[in-house]
């Protein structure tokens, strides 16, 4: 029978917590990217592979900026400014 020390339990719990937080963050970024792609498709039509790749590779800050830019954008290029 193996015993897990209190310090080990805390370490395991902390690792699980950090993994969960990281997974949730990644899920949120994926959700932001999916929503932005749908908005762009609705406003400007079909999205080419390069645009989709750029959006999927972006971080949360860029996705937020681009999601706000789409409100005033008259072209697809306007979305990616700023």
C-alpha cells in the first residue's frame, strides 16, 4: 500500500487545478475564434483558409480587438486593424 504525503496531495491538487484553468482558457479562446469566424462569414462571406488560420492561431487579446473591430469594419482588412 502506498501512502501519499500531504505535500504530494497538495501538489497534485494544484496541478489538476492549473490544468483545468488552462483547459477552460483554451476553450474560451476557441469559442471566441469560432464566433468571430461566424461573424466574418455573415458580414463578408466565405473565409479563405489563411484568414481562418490567422484567427485560430490568435490569442485572446487579438480576438477581442478583432471582435470589436467588426462592428465598424467596412472591409475584412478593417477587422484586423489595431
